[in-house]
DNA sequence: GAGTGGTCTAGACCACGCA
DNA sequence: GCGTGGTCTAGACCACTCT
């Protein structure tokens, strides 16, 4: 049936179309997609082919299906979605999402390392968010977050930044964080770490660097989290 | 069709049967399974149901399918399989598998923390493997690996332990590591770290604790890796 | 050519949520 | 009772591998 080298199976084409439409916001997070039958009719493929694609997108946490109700675009607000990207836990395993404090934001020119991480050209401006994060009311993490100004227009005019920024990216800027690359290393607390986190000189801290990627694969956020390692660990399950 | 609460879909039952058979070694790693058609006939289900299961097991890296050839039990020797559990990289992303040196093994009674991690009862004995791992010929990681003696009989009689232990577990003991839980934290180099890795006092190191799980979900290995953090990072992709 | 997996279709029936 | 997703089937045809 096919001897062209650029062949893509039908389900792959349907997959690409749906991802593109979701990325473009054809359906907003939380909204319902047309039913399997409708999608199949519209795209001129069978029930089973559409189903294969919807199942795959559900496995990737991009869609959410509920029997009897419908298929919905996943929201970053939901607990399970949050835990995909937040891996800080107490020793032993209990995961948690720390609350944010002392949040500051400013716009400034990008630096070389930021342009590399975020694949920016020229001297594009960025927003820099700094914040402390608290566990049980005690400072536990220092975070610096870098965002391209072009993707987050007037971000600094928003009054209160929420604790879970990815919901904000999604709801206010139409950017869904779909994947992330993280690099972890150990370091010694700097003076700023010591004063912000209440550590003694020489204390080791866990440094987590993260590049977050949008649905399109484009890097949209670079973040560095400096974690006090006596109370917290980074927990991950590999399967 | 069904109103019993203990209902499991057909494909789930087929899945469980196949996982159990693979775990029991009905087909050894690298061996071919019966064809889809054969499996469907034997189990009295349709082609499509078998296919759904085989696709799932392939996605979980438990099977490997090759068009025109057949379906095979995955081996831990293969590059891709290795990289599922080895996340050490150079800063920037290039992954690597360090070579092992100064490998020592001894049998001894288990300790409390080891019995917890490995879900051992009583005073079951364990093997303790210690080794250095080298990057570019330089010591970079100190590792301690704890294994239940019961699961790895006469492990200490094996002459040379290979660099990639998981292949050994699979080929010599019939244990396939299918998943792992890891916890990362920062620490300060101990005296032993300093002398083994050539670090100065106070140097920060990255400590990775890992419990490896067999196909059955049973914990089979506990390992702690102490990584010098100036040359190496822990890299992970979340999606 | 025979045997394997890969793609795609058409349709049946069930379980769930809601009006 | 209707519309939704969830399960399962039967069968067609294609692409790949080996002999």
C-alpha cells in the first residue's frame, strides 16, 4: 500500500493533528473534546484508530478520559499532574508541595547561560522570579526561575503569583508544560543559602536545574532550586 | 455482562498470565514468544486482545518486538535497557556507564535498615558488594550494594562480577529488575569518600539511594552510590 | 512463499453519568 | 434513554525477514 519513505501511519497523523490543535488551544484545558465517533467521522478514519490515539494521549497525561462523560484536555491543577514535576519528598517517600514565600519578580536582559538553556536569540529579555519555599513554615528551598518575556507578556503585572506556576502558565499564557529535563548535583551552601535557609557554613545542599518544555518541545522555563538536604530528598521512580 | 466487583478485563488477565510466565522464566531473556496468533488460540481470546497486551509489555520494556521476526523477552544487556536505570551524566547531558574497580564482596548478617529496604524477615544474610567506579580512569563514584543471600545463592563464588550487575542478576539468577525507587540527597564527603575519591575535606557529594524491584514488585537490591559532584550530575527526563 | 508483526476497519455489547 | 468511553471480536491487507 505504501512505498514512499516519508510514510506515516494514519494514527500518527491523527496524533499529530490532535497535539497541534491542543497546543494551539482549539480546546482549552478542562474542555471536552468531540466524542470518539465524531472525531472518527471528521477525520475520515475508524473508531479504533481514533481510540488508539486518544489512549496514547491519555497515557502521556495530555488528555483525561472519563467513562460516561467524555474526553477532556488535562489541567495542570490536578494533583496527579502536579506530582509529575515535583519530586521533593521527605526522607522515606512522602511527597509534598511546599508553599511559596518572599516572591519577587523583575524583568532584565538575558544572560548567556539563560539564552542557551532557553534557546533564545539575541538579547531577548527575561523575567526572573526568586522565591523561598517553606516546609512546615520553615524555609527549605531557594528558587530562581527564568522565563522568556516574549512568551509571558506582562507577567510582572500579575499581582500574586500562585504557588504552582504551571497552572498559571497554562491558564493565562496558553503554555502547557509537557516535559522537563532535570540535572541534580550537590553543592556547598553559599552565603545567601546560609542566610535564607538558616544553614551553617559548609552545609551541603541539593541543587536541581530544570528546563521545562512546552507541548511543542520548545523550552519555556529554566529553574534552579537549592534544597536543604537534611530535611528533604529528591524521590523518583524508574520503570 | 459483569456486575461482580472483582471483575478484571480479559486483557488484564492475559497481561498477568504473561508477566507471571516471564517472571517464572517460561521464556528466557532473548527467547521468542509464541506468535500473536498462537497466543490468541492458546488463551482463547482474539488477536486484538493479545496484541493490546503485547504492545503494553513492549512499552514497559519487558518485551521487544521485531516485524517479520517475532516477539522476544527483553534482555538487560541492551543499551537502551541499561539507560533506564543509569542516570549519571556529565554536566550538559552526555550519559555514561562508568567502569568498576576494586570490587569486593562478602556475606554477612543483615542490618535493620537493610531488612526494611529489602523487606527481609528475621536475620536473613545478605551479600555486600563495594566498588569504586571510574570515569576516564579517575575514581568518581563509591558504591555499596546489598543483596539478599536467599535470592542470589553463592553469588560470592562468582569470579569476576561484571560492570553491569543487572545483566548478571537476569542471566545467572533469573531476576529481572523491572523498576527502581531512588532517593537523592546532598552530603559532605566522609573520610572514606575523601580517600577513595581523592576529595578535600568538606567537599559536597551526591548520594543516591536505590531500591530495585523485580518483575513481581519484590525488592531485590539496595544500593547507595556516593558521587563526586564536580564532574558528574544526575540527569532525568520527566514526561 | 510462509510466517511474523504492523495497520486499519466495522461492528457488537457493556458500564457509566446524567437528565 | 441517550451519549459517552471501555472491552472484545473477526478479518483484511501491508511490510519485513528468512529460506
